[in-house]
C-alpha cells in the first residue's frame, strides 16, 4: 500500500515533498520551495507523520532513494534529496532550471 501511495504521488510533472512538520530539514525544504511561484497543482507537501503507514512509506523511500529520512523531495519521479540538497540547488540556481524544465512554475 505504501509503495502504491508513493508511486501515485510522484507521478507526473510536479514537485512532491514527503515530510514531518517538526523536522527542521523539512521546514528548510518547505521554506526554499515556498519562494517559487508554482502553477496550481504542481507542488505538494505530504505530511507522513499522521499516517498509519509512516514506517512503510519511509521503508519504501529508502528502497528507491537510499535514504529513509525526511524530507524526500521529488521532481517528477526523480528524488533530488532532502532539505540541505534543496537549499544547495537553490543557492546554485539549478533548482529554478529543474522546476522550469518540468513546467511547474508560473
């Protein structure tokens, strides 16, 4: 079930962030992404902390990304990492290009 949930969420041309609201790296990723003007429906934050299958989701994220920790930030089906990774991509101006490439920005 967790595998199907994750696969369904990361499908398409949007940015998806699996997070827990109390995690400082999740807040960091959310803050960086919130600076961009996304088209409607192209940015989704998913709080996994309130789900019954949190552990299963994190197990599957580890399987497909190599890390069990959150946040796990996806641009389409590609995981670009966590909070520090998103911040670095933003600082180097690579993030904007990645978001434009999938047509996520206004």
